[in-house]
């Protein structure tokens, strides 16, 4: 099973064993650059998928809700760094979590990634209801992977949608839309 393949080192001496099964040289190379030390339940190629999406759309402002160990955040921040260089912009990756992610921030800083990790113990909805960081239609991509509760996620979407760039230029990527691994709440 894949469960035994979910840990790697920051130096990425290990390639997760995943690439032996599914060779992908570009993604394997990107994995070696990721500042995250651990992959949580997210599959190894989900981070590279988000990286690719951020690069393709030329994202400069990305918000992740629910950082966990920072696997996907490393890929998105790397894409922002490369987009900043290509388009001469000053974009950032923003990671919002209810827990302290100062270790993730430190790893991103050491890798030279344009990142801001926000700790808000009251949760993403509380932060979104009062935040002043983003104005209307300013976010290129949101990766929504916070608390997996239907009512909570609906409220997040209500608050996030006005922040996304309009005209089909803003993207909301939802993780665990069918979370079989967690107790489902009633709609």
C-alpha cells in the first residue's frame, strides 16, 4: 500500500518509492525541492499538480486553507517564486491554519520562497470574516483544505468567492470533497 510511502526527508534522499511505481522525472525533481519533510494524506503528486496549475495560470496571489505539514504549500510557493521571476511581480503564497506553522515559514524562508504563514486559532471562517489582507477579486487561486464540515466549508466558499479574480481568472480548488476517511456530517 501507499501508506508506507508517505514520509520523505527534506533533502529527499528518499523518493517516496512512489516514482519507482509511477515514473515522473519532472515531478520527482520538484519533490526534491519541496521544503516539507512529511506528506500527510495528500498524494505525492497532488503538490506538483497544484504547482503546475499555479504556473499555467500565472498565479501571483495564492491562499491555502489548512496547511498541515506543508506538502502542497511548498509546491505552490515555488510556483509563485518562478512566476514572480518570469512576470516581474511580487506575489506571495499565503498559508492559513489554526495551528502554528512557524517551522513551515522557516523552511520556506530558507528555500527563498515568497510565503506568509498565518496562524489563526479561531479558524478560517473567523479570519476570512475580518481579514484586510485581500480585497475583492485579488486572489488567483485558493486551495481549500481546512475543516471538513459541510456548513463550515459552505461559509468558507461564500467568503472566498468574492476574493477570487473574476472573468474566469480565479480558481477555487477544493480538497476532500468526498472525504470517505472522515465522519461525514449531514447536509
